[in-house]
């Protein structure tokens, strides 16, 4: 994996940014990551995070974290908190100095730009900015724009808030939070009034079903609403009454007045506001009308001073509406521009929020952070590092063509990352007792074991060795196939860090199950001994039975058995029944000091991390990934 500090990315969006900088178009590059807080972030979002923060990082700009929270029916504080935690984790130590936040409770400033009143929400760079002092102009809860008369309504110059008050909080209690589109509801309402007064928006009484029907089809022009030609005065009056709660949900909408015959269906008088008597997670019960995403999104970008609004490819057809809204409001500052890129869609994965919610609600998985989930919190709990997620998200590149990425590419990046950082430890997942008969009953010695051959600075550790050991059950086969180089009757293997042993006897219980192997050791074969250089084809790992500690080990695997789980419309039919197996492992004594921020390779088995379910007397490990790609063999056979 390349050194992140030396990574130089190039793609069509960065080329645009470079051209804009060369032309002196912007004083500072500002991007944003604006998720809707209606679910948990997943691996697909990681690409957008890395692209937006990566551009800010490379060009000395900022990237605002904003909640595009315009749909109160599906949004929740739980999602806000999880999104904030995931973004902080993913950019920590990489681009957190570019993170744009705002003072808690602050709403936009009102300034005069080129002789015109204007709304702005400046960012605070948490790692580079000092305490900004009293909160200027606009603290949540300040009354804003209550129109006394419908025909006049709010305006950008006459109905501005007088400014928030400093509550006497000093720098020590100063808090920052993400941006919220809902903090701009007052301002967006003002912009809607401006469009109505220009004759560019109207209140429509069509039902949602009729609105869709009147819109037409891609190959058929739409039909004008019978309410399209209402007077400006009537539209202003109705819009104020919509805001004041006079009408029920779905009774009326505010629509842009563009072109019902446009070949772009998104320009056929799109809905800008709808009535929804639902409390909002951030604004409470203040509003009963809510701006549509397309209306709030571009205006939020403008208020925050975003220069490059980077979206996924499905928003390409929305860009003409994005531009139309901004260009028809006579805004005094430079306008943001939207650019689109292809999503990151790995195979063997589902990234639809609706379907991920279904997995959680149907208890197919154990919550959003289940390590089998493609969510960022699930990957984190599984033990995938932020560096590995970034390397994958950046490495797949930025294009304008949708495609599916082989999940094996991600798995390779994870292995490459963990191989360099994981501490080696000995653990046996499915123990089989092994007795070395030519050692005394009380034999005990300390052997040197390497902590990480990829990082000599990690040094070595002492591992206890005794007469009775545990080895993996599948490291012994009584009647082995050809080219089986592990332990078999009469066969020899090398015990990692220890001796060469030979299997002399197989002990079985009454049912015929193998319960013990009795072996002899070549006591001169330990490292440095006279016979240590003997050529033995097989090496296996082990744990001293006397010193072993138990740990619950959760063996996670891919959640789905086929590359395209939803290809036939029933993704749950392709759930992998073996995506989780729980075993009680025998681990070397040093595992008791495992830390959640470190990663471990259980030698010959895979990479593991300590789970949050760990208790003082109960270790719980999650398998992040196996050492080798077992799925490649499965796919080859199929």
C-alpha cells in the first residue's frame, strides 16, 4: 500500500480543480460530504468521503461535513451521531485538518456582498482555527422571517435575524458540530419567496399521484398543472399558509415553473416544497413544510461557499435543476458547480440503505455494526483499519462509468495493510491435544517468537512451551491425501519456534473420535541445535496446554454466496449460512494483554481484532480476514 503522504491522485474532477486554481476562479477550494442522516454510512460512502476530503487535502482547502436533513420522516439523531463518528474515524490523521464544522447552534450570517444582502455560513477548521468568540448573527431558536402579510412575505433585506447572543460560554465550553441543511430552513424559505415573486414558482394543488401523471414520461412531454398560472399574490398567500400549517399533508406543494415539455424530466416543474406535519430531529416542531432535496442541496452548497459540489452519477440529470435554481436567484457570490462520479459498488455486497435496514430489522445480522455488514462501523468493528478503507476507496479511481469492483481487491488491500501492522500470536481455534512423550511431565521452557517479521522494531516475545500442547484438528489427518505435509501417523512436522516432532500414536475415544496424539520430539532440532537444519516440509502452530487461555473467536466471512446478491430480486436467498462461526480458541498467554486499537495475526489462521464485547474475564476476538483468499478456490471450482 503506498504511503498516503506521498499519494498524488489524478482524475477528471481534480483536473477541473487544478484548472480553476490556475485561472484564479476561487480564493479557496471548498468541498463537502453531505449524507442524508437516514442510515449508516457504508463502503460506498467511503469513496465520496475520500474524494471530497482528498481534494481539500491536496489543494489546501476545506471539506464541510453536512447533514442533508430535509426528510424528517426517515432521519434520526442516531444516524447523525454514527455518521459523525465514521467520518472522524476515516479521516483522522489524514485529512482531519481539512474538516469544516460550525459552532454549535449557529445559523447563517447575513452580509452585504456587491451591494446585495447575502446568507453565509463560514466554517470553523477545528484543527487550525482558534475559538471564534461570540456567536454572530443567528443562533438556533432566533425568530426569523415570520411574514406578517402574505403579499410582502420575508425578504433577504427586511426580515433578517438580529443575531445570536453570546451566552457567556468561554473557549473551554465552545463546541463544534456538523453543518445541517435544516439550519438553513429560514433562508431556503426566503429563497422560495424570491422565486415566487419572480413568477418562477407556484403553489400546486395536484395530488402526488396526479403530479406524477402530469409530468409525462421520458418520451412524452408533460402537461401543465391547472394551477400553474396562479398570480404571484395568490401563490405568496398560499405558501405562507402552507408554512403556517393550514393544510394537511400532501394537500399542496410549491413547484418550480420551468418547462413541462423539457426532455429532462427533472425540469418539468419539479416540487420544491411539500407539506409534512412531522417533527424534525434538529428543528423540532417549528416547520410543517420541508424543502425537497434538490432545492435545499444547491442552496446549502451556496450558503456554505462550496466551490465544487461532487455527487454520484445518478445526480447528473439533476444538475440542470441545480444550476437553474442558483442562476435564477441573483446571488451575489460565485456559484458552486456540480460534478458527478461513479459509485463504488463491490460485488458480494449490498449497499442499498433500504436493504441494509432490512438486514438489521429482520435480524439477519446483529445490528448496523455487525462485522459482516459493509457499513463503515461494521468494517471498523471487524478490524479493518481506516488506512485500508482509504487505500481501497482511493485506489479504485474516479470515473464517470458505473461498474462493479471485485471485493477481492478490497480484501487484498486489507491483507496488505494488516500484514505490516499486525502483531503475531499463537492461537488454536479447534484444539486437538498433543503429548510429547520424551519430555518430562513438568517440562517448561520459554521460546523466542517474532512479533512481526515485517517490522523488526516490534522485537520478540517469550512463548511458554510444555509437554502437552494443543494443535489444530485439521493439522492432523489419519489417512492423508497426497501432498499433505502436516502431521500424520509416522510423519514429521516442525512446531513453529520449537522442535521437529513425529507422530507415534493416535488415541481415540469409544466413538472413534481422535482425542489425543502422542509424539516424540527431536530435541536437537530447536533453532541453533545440531539437527535444526533438517528439511521438513510442514510447519504447524501450537499452544502450551498448561499456559493456554480461552477466548471466544468469531469467524466472520462474506455475508453473501454470490457476486450479485440481488440479481434475481431476492438478496436474502443468497445469505451465506457460514458467514459466522463462533469457537472457543486456546491462545498463548500473551493474548491476555491484547488491546482494541492493535491488530493481531493468529499465525497460519488470519487477522483478528479484539471485540467490544470483551469483558475482564472473557476475551472476544473477531476475524477480520483469512490469510489467503479461500473464495478464489471456490469460484475456480464453480
